[in-house]
């Protein structure tokens, strides 16, 4: 029997980042720099996926796209999407011989 995939966590996402990127995204100051339309991931609500800043947005614990290298962003989004998908996919029922 296959084991269930682990749900995506804040730590999984932060492990993808370089030390410099991780240091810059975990501060309230970084979140305050979001402007209307900026893409970000709320590290406290990962199930929401990639979001766009609107009039109100989180004030801390966010990963703004503009705070990391584009290659890093693509890796984070791919990892997040894969983990979210895996936690929603149910295994196919086993076929029994009659």
C-alpha cells in the first residue's frame, strides 16, 4: 500500500529558497511592500495557492514573487501545486478477480 503524501507546509516551501531569499520573505516588512496585483503565497494558508494582492492582504508570513529569483518561484509553485494535487487525489480502488 502506498503511503499518503505529506501535506505541503511552510517548512517545505522555505527549504526550496536560498538562505538570502528565506530571510527576506519571512518579515512583516516584506508583506507590507506588496502592491495591488503582486503575486504571493500566504505561508499560513498554503491551500489558497498563488494569490494576487488586492486592497487588503496578509501583513506577514508571505512569499512575494518579486522577493525571489524567478527560477525559485517556479520551483515553489510547482512543488506547492504538486503537493496540493497529491493530497486531493484518492487512490484508485483495487480490482479484484471474480
